[in-house]
C-alpha cells in the first residue's frame, strides 16, 4: 500500500509542472476571454444574444462547419489511400509515400497558401495551361472562394490525418485478413468488409483531428478566401483587431472552444482516447 501511494505521489509530482504550465498558458488566458465576453462593452449577456441574432455571425458559423466537414471527408479519404500505400505497399512505394507525407511539414503554411494562389489564380499556372491547350476560353475562378479554401486546407491537413490511420493499420492482425481470403473473400471485399472496419478507430481519430483543426484555421482561408469566404477564426480576428468589438470576438471564441470540447466529449463517450492513436 505504501509503495502504491509512493508511486502515485511521484506521478503527481511529475505531472504538476505540466499542469501548472497548461493552466498558465491556456486556462488563465481563456478565463480572461470569458470575462471579456460578459463585460465588454458593458456587463451582461448581450454579446451572446448577438451571436443568436446576427445573420452575419450565423452565416460565418454555418460556412465554417460546412467547409470543415468537406475538408474532413476529403482529407481523411485521401490520407487513407496514402496510408494504405505507406503501411502495406512495396518498399519503393513506402519510401515515396513517406516522402510525400513528411515534406509538407518542412514548408510553412504561409508558403503553401501563396503557392496555391500562384497555381489557381486567374493568371496562375493551372488556368494558363488550360487556356493554352484550348480547354477553356476564360479563366476559372478557383481562389477567393470556398473552393480555394477547401483545396488549401485539405493539402495542409492530409499529413495530420495520416498518423492515426497508420497507427491503426499497423496494429491489425494480418491473420484476420488471411483468414478472410482463405474463406473465399475477394481482395476488394476483404478490404471493405474486414480491413476498413478494423481501422475504424483510426478513421475517427483522423476525422476528429482534421475537423478540430479546420474549425480554427486562419491563414489559409484568409489568403485563399480573399475576404469572401470568412471563417470563424478570421471573424474573431476582425472583431478583435479591426472593428474593434472585443466582447463579440471573445464570445465567438468561447462558443468555439465549448463546441470543440463538447464534440471531443461526445467522441470520447463512444471511443476511448487510446483507440484513436
């Protein structure tokens, strides 16, 4: 019993600096933001009432959820295909897949966003090439809209979706797949009926990571959206630094944090956190 208490005390002492750091770096500033949301410009719930009645704020929240959902579906689907190659491909395929996964981490989000502008703008490489081969007569509008935002965010978030999927796929028992094949199942049926369901935890983990990241994305939507596809993070920036309307910006921030917390609590109710990594 004494040894058990000693171990628990040692673990608590080791965790104490981390908990103090998290409290000082995240919890204390967040409580300050909560205070702003109730006190600026005057005490009360007026800012939260504005959230429920302002069509502009509501449209931004709806747009953010729509873009985040699309980006999550596309990113997880693309990451799943890449991860299958990375985990179960030939040695050469694994090297290529690993290169494609790791290289984006070496390039800043700002550089990648402007790279997509160079590719997708009216005078960008993509439109210029399509016009040169006669496929289109007028340039396509591929940036300063939701399409450009979705492309840029998906490109950035695919590598983050890969790692939970890779962990899930590497933990599979190959004997189960061999048993399915031995019972006469085709490769395609084995993949959809056995392989994919057994990686469900990785899919949920990847989707959660991508969706949460998408909700708070700022740089890529600001550049590729061009102010025409404003998301929640950009709206908070505009309310805090340009309006300024600190109370409303703080209220939006609080609602966003609470929404993410509720989403994670809902997911963890049905899936254990250890199963997502």
